[in-house]
């Protein structure tokens, strides 16, 4: 647990009720062990996109589209969200969820390797890039994402505290390659001269990096 269990339960309990589409997706994710950001982080994503008045979002690792819906609702009818996932089954399920949520027309669904798809995008093309792919790839995502983010845009990454494993005495030497990769990623985003970063200890840790240069 990143936060005190009692605090974590309180944060979940105090949240406003979600609509039927999101509630159904939350129940499906729980019963099928599908990783989603959950409603507390979903609200953070929506809030950042709204404050930034974001219109272009690239999402890496979208699964059944839970976080995609939060982004799509934030960017509005004139915005565009690129969904990426390596599974056609996930993408088909996500499309059904988007239709039920009434945001399908705002979302460009891409099936394939998220890093490869991102590498094909133009420099400075996005207001927000959201990273939730395989953890071993996080350092590579950093190198691909920053150039494709506009100045003032946000690079947001989930799972950067990794159940607290990154707090080990020397995570770089951790036999778990995922922990080592996340620890390296965290060093990269804090050490970058192009980013101003804060890690929020919410759920499994959310890194919010603003591109300053």
C-alpha cells in the first residue's frame, strides 16, 4: 500500500458515484483482474486535461478503455484521444465501452505496439501523453514521449511507485526488471532539463511531468 489503508479506503469511499458505463467497467476490471487506473486517478487525469484545456492526448496501454473515457470526456467533442493496445480483443471491447459512454467519435483506436505508434507521431503533436505500458519499457517511453509533447504539455505516468518497491535501498540492482526500469524512469524524469516533475502518492503513484523546454 502506498497510503495508509484507512486513508485509501476513505479516498475511495468519498468519491462521487460514477455513471453506469464506468461503474460497469470498474466491476469488470475487478472480476477479471484487468488493470485500470480506477476512479480516484481517473478524476486526476480529467482534472489535469481540463485545466490544460487539452485537445490532443496520446494514451499508451489503454486496455478496455477506462482511462481513455476520462480523457475523451475532458477534451470535449472537438478533441482527439489516441487509444493504443496490443490486443485486438481489448480494442474491440474498448470500442463498445466508448460507444456506451458516448465518446467514440473522439477516440482514434490503434492496435499494435504503443511505442512504435508513438514513434510515428510528429514532434510537439500532443498536449498530453499518458504512459501505462509494460514497466520494462518505461525508460524507452521517456525518450520517445518528451520530443512529441508540446511545450507546456504534460507527460503523465502510472505505477511509478510500484507498490513501494522503488523505495528499496538500491532498486537499480533489484532482480525484478520492472522495479529497476521504473526506478530508472523516475530518475530520468526528475533529472530531465526539459521536464518539471511531481510524483503523486495516489494509488500506485502517478508522475506528472510538465514540459518546460
